[in-house]
């Protein structure tokens, strides 16, 4: 079956966000797959699209729940707000009107609050207690006269109101179908309560049958289809949707299922006689199989109705719901996955490397969302948390959240580095900010200028602007950066406008910024794509919002933005740098997965997800739904798609190659964002890796880029670190590029070999006594830096160094299968940000790829040397 997912869905009208309107979809040929999918805010094939109108639905649902007494106190109201049911509605029905989204959000809130009531105080409700709550609700839906007799529960009154709003204009017979579906949910919920009450352990088959009804996907699906006629043939699609969403929820709970609780992972573990880690991996594989079932059923329905466009439309509606619901699960603070312990394989071989790789495989299988996205969560960071606190203080609307943010910052003060310490003190104790704070920040500014080239001068002004917003740093009017000239990236434009506005307001020189620039700042922020954060970046979003708040307090852009920012916080309540880099991670992860047999089945949908997010300019954004493309993500996506299926993705690869070719500079180097920007080693090495497979077509570009890599190597064998903190990271990328280009016409193979020798010598000379590497020789060993060094040594270094490094890496694996490491990526440069899965992906490559490289080296030796 063809699993390729095409690039666009059928256009869905005014409710769709700006991103879709600027990228009109098209119908595709049969060779690109059966399905016609929409792409948007959250992604494709597993990430869904969120309507840009989700904020109205979110606030409407919160207000409705409060009005009908479903939330009794401030704590319950805040818990409801953290769930993001407006986001859920926007994901499952991205084409819905604002009124439609609000109804769906209210249903989501109602179902969740009723369900949560069964587990209050940590005690599970008995069968009789469950029936006492649900029976009156079922009677309301059946239209039974006097359903509220003797029942003053807020849920009954709330449901009566919601039901009146829901049934308007519904298709004939819909009300009866919905009532039957909700009654089935109630019966299944009582069955689950009976299991707990009697300590009964169901079989996997029994659990699946009941769980399909308790997840309440079926009632919500019916709400989204209430204006449509009955379609019995779609039952199989509804069942798959329910199973996939329910099992995904259970996988999230894999590490926290307690005594008395019943979930798919626990049931599988008991029935199959395996540990929870292995059972969780089994559950994830079951989800993938159910997605295949969906496509098979959808294909059969389409074949049986080849000329009925309505069938395709109905299939896409259910598919949208499925992937939208899963996207909400991965985004929502209600669902924060905890990893189960990963025991060694039962048939553990003598090879400890393979044993560690198997445990890591299980962990990584859980990291991939159904449909192909790899939506890991970025950890909270001081800069963004402090900027959010400053914004909330300026608006004075979220006092509880202000206290939480302040506590989080205070808890991190003792262990903070110099820059984070300065930011924390500025926002918590502004009176302590010294008058020469700008001078004190000079070392950090110097790092920024050296790592970001010409953009570093803007970063100097940005840091000073941040210190002003946080602690009132006195700004020098002479340092206001000039207005943008020429074409710049979306991030540079927003940051520049924000800094100019902050400087103008702070120095009492409002004329220094034109009225047009102020309007432009607001306009830039309004061009969202249904994401929680503007262009996925909290740093840029918050700086711009603080600037807008300073010059236009109460601007209508700010309030809904704050709603999204609060939902984007991490599990500790802190603000991360990014809310996603799922396209970049999916490409990096997909390439690593291809080398492992048990992970390879996930790569088809990962490839479809990556391919679907290719932008009109031929590049790729690092996160689904943002507008700005970049060279690094484009190169990573091309590497993955070429390794996965170069024929299927030949059009994507050709467009990507043209995108990269347009970015090349006169010196052979490639920038990060825009042509004409300063070249970057990482970007240039990535471009070589992406373009080399195209053979002679781009050989001159590859040759020039290779010369740039050779020309920019330092005498000690390293290269400039820019978007990374680790020497081994940039060495790995450069050496891989030189290796890939070694046979390209015009490449100086002698110089390339010498450069590789110097790089390998640097790694062997700086290897720590424990066998590993840190970011630099002055830093302690960490598993990510070590994992990035191993492939280079395995291909070119001494075997004993590779063995010692591998042993060091193995010692870093924790009991969940992960390789916890300090962050390596930077942004804004040189500030580090943390996506934990990055270390795991590099560890997987380090535990897999060196074996193939060693074999290649062995086979390339003369016969006498093999003996």
C-alpha cells in the first residue's frame, strides 16, 4: 500500500489559517498516494493542523464551564485552562467556524471534567458512584422527561445547555446515534470501574474492546459530524481513530501506571510476560498497525465509491480528527509522557552494545507521534521565563502564574551561570541591577558577535533591550540599531522591530521609530499559523510582545498571545525557547531509524511528514507551520529523504537542491537563513551532504563548499562552533561532508585527507580519561559530545579510542533507555537550549553506525592485513 502522504489537503475555507491561504493545495496523482491531506499549524500525518481561531474556542469553553459550575474553585479553573480544549477543537476540526470550535471545546471540557471527577482524591469511583453521575447524563441525551428530577449536579444542567446548542441543524437520526454512543461510553466506564473494584485483570482483547468506548473519541467524532448523514461504512474508521487515540494516551501513562489502574501497557506486560518498557514499545507498534488499518479501510471505501467525492471528504474528516487529536495529546500539558524502565532484552546476547541499543530503540519508538512527527519537548529556560514574567507583570492579569514563574527562577539562581544569574536578578531584584550592567554583559555580547557574524551586533542590542524590559537597564539612544535594509529572516525582522521600539520608548525618543514600524510589529505578530508561539520561538515572540506592550498597552494581539504562551510552558511551568522543531527532529531521527530494523517501520510516515512540509521556496522550516526556512533543516530533510526513497521523493529532492544552490555564497559557504548572510560551517557541511548524491549536477557547488570547509579549519583541527556548543558536533558534520565529497570532481582529496587527519588527532588528543568528551576539553564528559565523536573515530581513528569511547557512552544510559546530556544546540546564539531526544538520536547512531564503518574499513584493507 502506498503510504506517501501528499503535500496539501482540499482547501477548507475561511477558517483555515494564513499559512494555508498562502499555500493553496492541489490534487495529486495516484503515485503520490490516495489521501489528500491538509497541512498547517501543527503539521501533517500525525501532527494535525490547528485553526488560528482556537483562542476564541478556548476562552469560550473556560467561561462556559465556570458559568455552569463545572469548575468549583480557582485551582480547578487553572487546571482546565492548562488542558487547552480550544486547541483540541482547533486540531480536530481546523476548517470549523468559531462557533463550531467553541461547541467542540465545550464538549471536550465537559467530558474531561466529568471523567476526572471519578478519580478525585486519588481514589477510584465505585460502579455505583459512576452510575450515579452518568445515568442522569444519558437520560438528558435520550430526552427523558424529568431527567434532572432529584439531581442537582452541575454536570446535568451544563449538559442540558450544551445539548440544546449542539442539536441545532443536526442530520436526521443524529441525536439518537449520539445518545447511543454516549450510553455505550457510560456502560464501558462502569465496566472499567467494576474491573478496578473487583481487582480483575482483563485480557488484551477485553481491554481493547472496552477502552475503545471509554476514550470518548466516538462521541466527539459524532459532534464534529452532526450535520452529516449517517454513514455506517465509516464505523471501521471511527474504531481505528478511537483505538489510536486511546492507545496513545495509554503510552503516555506507561511510566506512571499505579496499583489498581488498568492500561494497555500494563495489560500487555502481564499477558505477554514482559517488562513495562518492552510492553510500551509493543503498544506503540500496535498503534502503527492501526494506522495501517485506517489507510487500508480508507482505500477500500474509496475504491468502492470511485466517483463519490463525498466519500473522500468523509475519510479526510475522520483522518483530520485522528491526527488532530493525537497532536493535541502531544502538545497538551494534560498529557506529559513518563518513560517506563527499560530492562535488558530477555535473549540478551553477549554484546552489551546491542543490548543498550535495543533499550534505546524502545524509548525512541515512543518518541515518534503516530503519523511521523517527532515532537520532543524543549526544556524551560531562564531567558524566556523571565520575559514571560515581565509581560505578565505589565498586564497584571495572571498573579498565580507570576508567582510560579518567580519561584521557578528563584530556585535556579544558586546554580545559574553568569548570564542566567544576571537575568534572574534583573527580573526578581531590579534594584540590584548595576548601572554598568551593559558592561557586565560584554563577555556574553562578545560571544554572540563572534558566533553570529553581522547578526551579533543586533544581539548586543537585544541583550540590552532584554535587561531593560526585565530590570530597567538604562539604554543608550546612540545604540539603537538601524532599520532593516534588504531581505532578512522572519526572526531578524521581528527582533529588530522589537528592539527598535523598546529603545525608542526607553529613551523617550518615540520619533526614532516610525508609526509604520510599530504597525508592522503588530502585523508581524498577527501573522500566526495556529501555533502556540509565533514562528515556534518564545524568545522572539516574548521580546516582540513586551515591545508592543510598551508602546501600545492593551493591543488586541497581546491577550490571545499570552493564552498560547501559558499553554506552551513545560511540565515545571517554565517557558522553553521553542515549542517545536519537529521537522528537523523527524529528519534527523528518521535517518538514524533507518539503520535499525525495529525502528525502520516508522520511517515511511516520518518521510511523508517531512516531505509534506517542504515550503514553496523548496526549503524546509525547522517546525511545521512556520514560514521561515533554513539551510540546516533543508539539508537534513534531503539527507533523510534520499536515504529513505530517492525515487519516491525525487521531486522534493530536486526542489531542495535548487533551494540550496540559490543560497551558496561566492566563497562556497552557505548561510543559515538568507542568501548574502554570513556563511556557517554547519550549514555548508550539511549542503555538501545533501547535494553530493546529485552527482555532476551540483558538483561545482559541492567542490566550492568543500574548499570552504577546508579553508575554515583551525590549526588545532577544529572548526568554528556556531549553532552548537560541542567541538565533536562540528567535527562530525565537517568530516562527514569531506568523506561524502571525496570523489567529487575538483575536490582536493589530499587536502581533505589532511583535514580529516587533523580533526581525528584533535579528538584523540582531547579524549578524557573516562573515554569521553565534553563540549570542549575544559568541560566534563557528556554522552552527546561523546556520541558525536564516536562515528568519526570508528571510521578514521584508532580502535582502542573507539572502544574506550563506546564504553564511556554505555555507562551513561539510564534505566529508561535514555542518554541524559547537557544541551548542545544554541539559539539565539550562543544560548543553549535542550531537546533531550537529540542526545538519544546521536547515541543510537553511535551504537549502530560504527559497526558498519569498521566493516567497511576491514573490507577495504589488503587481504594480508585482514589475517
